């Protein structure tokens, strides 16, 4: 059985999502983001409580027609020694940096198609790692500084 739940921004923009009772709050959050046109970091109940993303719709006690508040994901700028990565509110990534050192992470073109629904970015001195909403990890930049995680990808 499924229900309709609205996810609303303070601006008034909202998304109505059909979800099953065994869907997680994270599933609901991810499904609402495209309609809202921005990344959502948290969902707030009518009582003003942050709903844990691992909770199911049933565990959260959601009913057909409920409306949840959405907290928009903030943009985050992450520097390395020679480059910058901007995690946009919509979960995409923009990179740039010193033209003499493109291998330091300024050029993410090789992995750009994978950099969707990014939750978090971290940097070493010359490389970046992005954690996606599904828990997978994408790396780029200087190979010796962590830009190539292919040998350990199954453990990430």
C-alpha cells in the first residue's frame, strides 16, 4: 500500500510523492528533490522533528496527505592544494583550479557523469573524494594522493 506525502520548501514550492509504507525517509527525500529543483538534506515532521533518513514511512507514522518540511542542502566549497570543488545544492559538482596542475583535481571531466547526487566531498592535498547518496565513492585528482580508488572500490 502506498500514500501521498508532500515535501515543501519555505518558498512554497512542493513535491507530492507517492511512497510505500516500507520506503525509507531517504527514499522519499531523494524522490522529492527533482521536483523541488534543489538538494534536500533533511525532512522535518509537522511536529518540528528531524526525521532520521533510515526510518521507514510507517515507522515515522506518516499518513496519506501529510506534508513535511524540507531543509535545502547548502553549497559547499572544498579546497585542495591546487584546485577547488564546489558541491552544489542540487548534488552536482563543479571543479576548477591552477591550470599548471590539472591532475590535482581541477579537472573532473573523467568522472563528471558519476558526480550526481553527491552528499559530501573531501579533499587530500591533491585529490578529491565524493560520497554519493547511494553510499558509493567517486575519486579524482592526483593518483598518488588518493585520486584513484579503483583498487579499494569494493571496500568503500
